[in-house]
């Protein structure tokens, strides 16, 4: 991917997300990224796999679904808020995208495949990470550490075949698993990428998975191709790095820095030991404003 194209598409993504609940025209997108309307469509589709207006529609439908799931709102009001011209047009688009009408989904929310767009610039920087060097003065950077308690619970998860990390998982399984996980109304916490302990890895499946934790008495729908497993109560040592800029190569540096800090960390200093077989080690979705967050299971030393 050429850097100029990536920057243009990122500008269009930024404009779309900032104006998702307002009319968006091709001419406005073109002006914002500095390309002609025709070239804007061509470059966007080349890098994102869909036209800008397909991308806009999928984002609006995903946001509308979350509003219907979580709020006591009318279908018509939701349709109009997300720039659909009518109840009927919104229902057709929603049903085509999710296989369920918005009225039925509002009454009985079930896991659906939400569109979760990723930043083209972040992905481009990941591909270029081998050409960059870490320029941070690590001695001046602080990683916040705390211990949290997880109750007995269940994990709805999607397995790969041999994936050891996020990018290998996406290559094996695809990048749309996250959208389904985000749609689970009963979730205890936000979705996670997780490294399973040996005892939870059946033969021929991956160590790295994606999932969402739900209450131990969860009896709702498990999406097709997913499974649900039980997890016992555990302590997790959480490592949170400093905030970073989502728009530059510091994304990869932020992850590497926290993971290197975990490997060097001595939990015994604070009365703990690693307990990697007791629960999955997990990461949260990287978001620059809060820093990269990863957690590893621990147990108290006797």
C-alpha cells in the first residue's frame, strides 16, 4: 500500500466516523481527502474492500443495532437518527445485514455479526513495523500494574487452528469475530483476545482465541461456530501502558513495550506468582487514549 493512498483513506475514515449521524456526500469525502470523487471511491475500495457508502451503511447498521439492543427506543427513531429514509428501508437493510428484523432484535437481542471497522493507517503501520525502531525513552515510561479478581464465569470463544497472536488469528478465522462478540448483551466485560492454557486447548486448535466472558449461569445463544467453556475464579495482574497516538507507528511499540515489561516483571516482589494454567492470559482491544492493556493470571504466594 502506498503511503499517500493510506493517508487519503484514513482521512475518509476519520470524516465518516466524525459525521456518521449526518448526511455524508461523495463530494465532501473527496474534498476532505484531496482526491477526485472517482479516485476517492477507487482508492477506498482498493484498500478497504468495499466502497465508502457500503462502509458507511455497515457502520450505521452496527451502531443502530447496539442502540436497539441497549435502549428503550423506537425502530423508526433509530432509523431516522442513522440517516435511513424510512422504517421500511431500515428494516430491509437491517434484515439483509443481520438476518433478523430490527423489531424482533429489539425484543429479543441475540448475537449478531456487527461490523467493527479497523483503521487502515494502523494496519499499514503494522505491516511496516519491521522498518521502524523504538524511539521511546523506556526509563521515562510507566506501566501501571494492578491485581483484579475474576469470578467464576463462562467464556464464549472462537478458536483458530494454530494461531499464536491476533494477526495469525485473523488470517485463519477472519476479522469479523469481534463484531459478534461485541453484540453479546450479557457480556460481563468487553471482548478479549486470549492465550489459552494448555489444558483448554483441544488437539488441532489454536492457543490464541477471541472471546467474551459471560455470567456462569448464561443460557443464551452461542453463535454458530463458537463454543462456550467454564472458567474458575482467578486473580489477574493487569498491565496498562501509557497512552499513545493511534495514527502512527507507536501502536506496535506500545504493545511490544507492555509485553516486554510483563516478561521482565517479578510478581513475587508483591507476594504473587504467575499462574498461567489457571486462566487465559488476555489482551483488550488496543485504544490509544487508554494505552495497551494485557492481563496475566497470578496466585498468592503462601
